[in-house]
C-alpha cells in the first residue's frame, strides 16, 4: 500500500499540531511539526540578540545552525544545534518573533530542504503554513485547517496556561489576528490554501472528529 505524503496547513492555533500528531499515529506515519523548526531557528536569533527585523544579520546564522526533530517515546522534540529546546520555543517571545524570522527566504530555504528530505519516501504527516503549496505541492492529501480567531485564542491560552504562562484572552486574540495578517501578506511562501486542498473548519469539532476526517481522506486516496 502506498505510503502517502499528507500536508496540513493553516493559521496559528487552528488545531494542526495535535490533529497531525494523532493522524500520524493512526496511520503509523512520521509527524513533522514544521512550525517547531522555524521556532527553533527564531530562538537562536533571540539568543544571539539579533534584531528580528535585521535580515542581513539573521542570514549569517543560517550556515551556523542545525535544526532537527526527533522522537522520544511519543513526544516530538526540537533540537537546536544539538540542544533540546522543545519547551523554550513555545514561549510568548518566540511566538511574537517567529513570523518575521520565518519570512526570510534563506531561512525558509534551509527548513524546506530539511522537510523535503524527511518526507521524500512518504509515510509522513507534515503541518505548517506552506506544506501543500511549497514544500510538497504534489502531496497526496492536502488539508487547510481554519477556526474562529476567538476559539484559537482560547486554545492558545489553554496551552500557555499548562506551561505556567497566563496572558489575557483579548491580547492573545489580537496577536493571532496580527500573525495571520503577517503570514498571509509576506512575499515568500505566504499562508494560503493550495488550490486542491480541502478546507476543514475546526471551530466546533473535537480532535477525534478532525482526525477521523483526515484519516478518511487518506484512506480514500490509498484505495
């Protein structure tokens, strides 16, 4: 049976990571959170105290940086230059900076090469902003996940609260809307739905319902 490439794109907090993880588990595939890779590189920029608007200085870090994803048990871990930064990349300061850093062509080129290498043999679920349009435009299954901004803010609030960080819901919603605008308007690999992607509105869906929907699409493709 053919091992598929499944591309899941969508804006922040639309449910991509959790759903992609369970889809991969259900199918016995590898799950790749491409956003974690961009967050790891952004963390390096912040550690080096480089202004996130200074593209020239950020580009200098590209050849000096390695970002890898690996699994410990069922948990995906992000390694930055060999160091596990999985928790640190979820901090609010990284979230605020990642859109600016990830819009730089040289940064995206580095990450796209890594992602394409991981998925070249199929059997993979990748989630991000440009999987179905840039990384794997010929992916077997393409899903574009969306959700109401307020609901996405609630999800992000829950995620941060579990890590001991509490930010007002209105502020999170403003940040999400601003991130959407930045991601959709950037010149390189903007956030957009691939023409052949299926839209999945997760606003009122449970994670199980989201997973069932995507797995059904995958099974159709396999047949």
